[in-house]
C-alpha cells in the first residue's frame, strides 16, 4: 500500500479535482466517487482499464512533470 495522504479532493463548479499537493499536478473528475476510485487505484497499485483514468493516475503519480520551454520575444520586452 502506498501512502496517499498528499492527494486532496476539492469541489469545483463542474465536478471535482484531485490534487497532488507535493507536485501541484491535478486531474478533473465528474463525481466524488471517481475521485475516491483513482485514489484507491493509486494506493493499491491497480492499473485502470479506462484510458482517462490511466492518464489521471499517471499525472498524479509522476514525480516532476517536464514542461517545454516558453518562447519570449525579446524585442517586445518582458515584465516580470
């Protein structure tokens, strides 16, 4: 069993979010039941059959998500 204390469920306007508080990654779910199912899959190491749930599980369990470089037009100037 894997510790899933860092996964939090949050209610939003059109459903729910499951948020990984360590990495900041999240996934959208339509129902609270779906949130608890994905947390159960992660905790017990089950690989879901559904492609959406597979991607959700991957997002929530990845340590650090790679992000592509952003293009910055130097001639326009950037305010940070």
